C-alpha cells in the first residue's frame, strides 16, 4: 500500500506514469474511443472510472510539459454536430485546481486527434460515456 495515491490509479497505470519520460503522451479515452485500435505502446483499462476524477488524480502526480505551448489536447466537436461537451467545464475546473490555464489547452479535429494519439505512450480506456471527453496530456519534467 502507498499513501497519497488515488485508488483510481491502478498499479499498472502508476507504473506507466512513472516510466513515461519527457515528451511522452498519455490519452485518457472515453468509452467510445477505439483504445486498442491505435499504435500506443500500452493500453490500460479503467472501466467504470469517469474522466474528471481520473484526470484530477493523474494531474496530482504528472508534470505537464512546459517546453511546448499547449501540453493539453482535447478532441474537438465534429463540424455539424451541435453537441456541447459540458465535461470541458469540469476539466477546466480541474486544470485551475492544478494551476493550469486555458492557454495550455489545444482542441483539434477528431481524426487529427486519433493520428496524434497513435504516438502516445499509453491510452487509458475509461468508462466515461460523455461524448468528446477524450484528452491527451504531454509529460514534462520535475523541476528542482
């Protein structure tokens, strides 16, 4: 047992977060995302876990890349779809809690997101059912 590690982070996910290096990407994928179809080195199951809670738990441990302008990437709404992803408001509140701002967030088109996610170190397949909940984080370094 360890202290101060969220129970939402499985031992497998904790190991992957620790072994990721500067510039590696992790995708937190909603339940509709083709998590096993891409080229990521690892896929971790987090069934039944919602994205906001998992995002908050990961950001408590995971430094974001400060050498790029936008280390946070979200999948944009497909043109013509009138859906409004209110989960993004939850994400922004979590980012604020972790001293991250809107200026660090990039939103890209769905297929561009899939393409970029192919180079991810890990895809975490969650149980999140909200549409357009997919998010990618690029790992930074630990500051002295």
